[in-house]
């Protein structure tokens, strides 16, 4: 599962936290990539979720967008896993137009079959900076195809990639990885940043609004491994009348065999 959970943005952000937890709890995914995750006051949103759900968590930052100055809270990425985390690393993404260093997060979870590699990312949303967006899309695709991740489990690239299928930003990922949504016969017109949300960021423009910009990509960990996508779906409906986030979550069920 991948989900942008909207940091502390929007009105009454505190009211959204139980809805986020209830959504993840209902779906019970094995691994979750989260974007726009807050950290501060000695804790992180990811670790609080993990504690509530009996999972393991890793947080890294900074990530897009930048946390408001003076907020006292960091904005970053996280991975939740039902299995313990074996190791983790961060890699600074290309960002020539920014005066800070956004990171991608790599994690290996202790899956029963062996290490399960996960690359979690949130790419630049600034359409005028599409040179950076393309460079970042290539960067995270190259992370996911690192031979060091070859092994008994598929490699996952998950996140808010701020680009729709077919965008130049995703060209490298689409060349070397498999789009789980397409492989799982998800609807071609699926939307993960809907204009119907009460706080939809309409200024993001038509490249992002009413598009599927949140993605799960994967590749086989071995040459003879067949990875099947048994189903895909969107999640994140209002809970008790409260929208958990301005994004929809993407969920994919994967199975693999040699």
C-alpha cells in the first residue's frame, strides 16, 4: 500500500488521524509506504501508527513538500512493515531548483521468504521544475533496479510520484519496472488526487489533479521469478464524514513464485 497522508495540512488535521489509522487497520497491508508524514515532539506519525497497529516503522526526511517554516515539525517519508526491518538507508535525490536536499528511503523488510526491498519516494510536484522531476523519476527507478536488491522477493517502488502514467517523469520506471495498477487491470481512469476533495489543491493543475499520481511499481527479484498482481484498488474514503487525506491510497496484492 502507498498513501500520501497530508502531513498537518488542511483544516482540523487532528481529526484526520483516527481516520488514517482506521483505514490502514481495515486494509491490514503487509507493507505501507507513506508520504507527507510528520515528525516532532520526540515521535513520528509513522511510529504512532505502527505502535497502534502492531507494525514496524522507519521514518526519513526531508521530503516534498517542505514543512512550513516555524512549524516545529519535520515532513518526511516512512515505511510500515508487519515484519521487522533488516536495514534502511536514505539517498538524496536530484533537486537543482531547491535549496534543501529531499531524500528517497530504501528499506529491506524481513519477509519469511527473505529480504523484501522497498523504495519509498515522493517526487517534486513543481511542474515548472520538470527537469528535476524527470531526474528524480530516473533516480528512484535506478534505486529499485540496483542489483544489490536482487533476491528471493520482488523489489517495490512505491510513493507519490506526482506524475500520471505515460508522463516523461515515469518513463524510466515504466521501462524497467512493472506498474502494478496496470498489471492488476485497474481502471484506466483511476484518480488518486481528486478535484472533488473539499481541500483539493486545484492550483496543482491538470497534470496532477484528477490523475493517478500515486503508484506501486515492482520488478522480480530473480530472473526466473514470476510476480502476479492478484488485485488492485483505491482506498481512503471518508471515515465518519472525515476525509483521511486529500490523496487516495493505492493497494496491490502481489504473489510470486519461482
